[in-house]
């Protein structure tokens, strides 16, 4: 276990906005809180999507060409889809076009690591993306769908911006607010969720 400072929304408001590439557009105000973070590899049981809301998996790749978008789309993304299907038992796995993001804080031209507690999507946002990218018939064909983020560290530990995940069983939805992501290449704002601090949250 370690203790770290995480940035939460400073207060509950409905007009927050943030931007990776245009910080002057960001209106989100944050407050840092010290939280205990446990090593998910040391949990009594391995975490699962259905219980904690996340899993730790290995997907060995030799000679990954991570900055080559064509290699990522042609070679790596199919491996990820196959792994997601094997874990979830799903009937179909699709990848949003352009959803591969290489983050590198401090490196020009790359999106930095997120600096505050958030969830990338809202429920309505997920349905809108599926409908826009894959058509209304996709929503009608399947009774249930999940949007799953897959993260991979590309550098050996220790990382300067490690990923922390909150156990979904400790979340209180009353803490959530919608924040709009504004980027120069977005045709319209993208909604995501931010949260105020809750001492009952469990972090891994």
C-alpha cells in the first residue's frame, strides 16, 4: 500500500470543461486529497470486471511499434479485441475509429496523462458513439453492450504517472458530475464524468 495525492473536482458544479491540448479552455477546478492505493496484484483475489470493474491481464507483444498508427490498427488492436472477447464472453468486439491514444506527459504533440479523477464516458455518450460509429442496427442487434478501456504501460516501472483505478463497489454516484472535453479536433464536446472526493472510495 502507498499513499498518494489524487486530484478530485473541488466542488459539485454542472459547467465543468477540460482540454488536453488547450488548457486555457479548462474550467475544471480540482482539489488534491491523500488516498491509500493498494497494489492490485496483491489483492486476495485477482480483480474482475464484474466485481471491482477492472482486470489485470498480460498480452505479450514483441517489437511493438507503438507510434506507428498503421501497425497498431493492423496488428495490435485485433489482439486486444480477441482478448476482450475471451474475458467477457461477448459475441462481438468493435473498436471506435481513432480511439487509440498514445499519452506521453511533457512530450510535444502527445496527450498528457490525465491529472484528475474521472471516467472517460457517460452512459448516454456511449450509446451516441455506438450509434454514430456503427449504426442504430448495432444497438438493436444486441441487448447489452459495454465500453471497455484497455490501458497498456509502454515503459518499465516505476512510471512517473502510474494508473490508479477505483473499486466500483466503493463508488457513490451522487459524487459524480458531467464534464465536457473540448479539443481542437473535436467537432463537438465529448462528455465524461468527474467526481468529488469520497473517503469511502477504495483505490488500486
